[in-house]
C-alpha cells in the first residue's frame, strides 16, 4: 500500500532537519516553494508540516514563517541525585540540569487542599487529611523543563518557612526542608510511567502535542516510616530525559 504523500514529505523534511541541512532557527521554504519542490498541493504540505509541528520539530509564527525549533539537550537523572552534596547551593533538579543556582528559577503556587482517595493512598493517611499543595514549574534559564505538584502534611508545615512560597527555591530541596522541621528523611521512592502530554502539559512545558512525557510519583519517607511528602506527578518531556539506575549486587 502506497504511503500517503504528506507522510513521505514529513519524513523527508524530518531527515533534512535531523541531518542539519535545516539547522535550529532556520526558516523553511514557503508553502508555495515546498509545494512546487515536491509537486504536491499546499494542503499536502500543510499536513506534513502539521505532523512535524506536533512532534515539536518546527514552529510557525505569524509573519515570521515556519522555523526549525531548537532541540533541547538531553538530561540525565542520576541515581544519587537526592544525596546531600557539599559546595554551592543546589537541589536534585539543578544537579540533573547541570545548572548553577543563578540559572534556576521557579513558578510557584501554594494552596491548602484535602487528601483525595488517591493522595490518601499515597500518604497512607485518611481521606480528607489537610495538605499543602505546592505547584511548581521549573526553569533552566528561560526554558520550562519540569512541572510538578508536591504535597506535604499541613500539620508538619503550618506556621513554618516551608509553608511560605517566598522561600522557594530552597537550597537542598525537600529533604533539606524536612530537616529544618526536625524530620529526618531516610528513604525516597519513585514510580515512573510515560504517555502523551495533556493540553496543560503541552502549554506549560512548551512542547509539541506529539512529544511524549515522563511522569513519576516521588515520596519522601521519614525514619519513622511516615510519608512526609508526595510529589504527584512530576512531569518532564520524555524525549530528552534519561533516568540512570545503579544496582549494586552482592555475590
């Protein structure tokens, strides 16, 4: 069965972009020029470009034409990213991104909520438990690369600096926040899934609707076994995130 023309042209344009023939920032030929070059209708070209736009490879702006988007760098999430690190202020996020403190910023919104059945299960608490929801968008420079909602128990943080967004970002991250409250975190668990982005995730992370995302749930657990924080979900673009695991085996 013959491949539809728009798929063939999308494949060819994708190859020209990945090979560097069209570099990041380059403007693609106009619709009439591409239509003439490939001997197809402008509608077919529009369908091919829509596919590449959905994949996040190109962007079209009014009066600016269609340009190749900058490919974001791949970032590795190291297995030891939650361990305390000496030196300049940092968090697991800044270490994953390889950025300094001055390059790091957050959009943040805090609100008090009650535990839904799903959150109650993750916290191993009763439904309706009062929580503080902390909504974050993480930026590396001007680029949003991660979004999350982190929940902590309101009884743990009420009246403390941890409950005030003015103190974010907090050097050392959540583990350091818990330490400031006298809570010693001794275990962190993470569960990963992947899928296609929601419209909200597309807009927040500025990605194409065809770019998969990595979603994971993280829990900070105190030495008493009590779960003191749940981040659900943390979302990153899946095509530029590598999660590294180290598994030490004893003979």
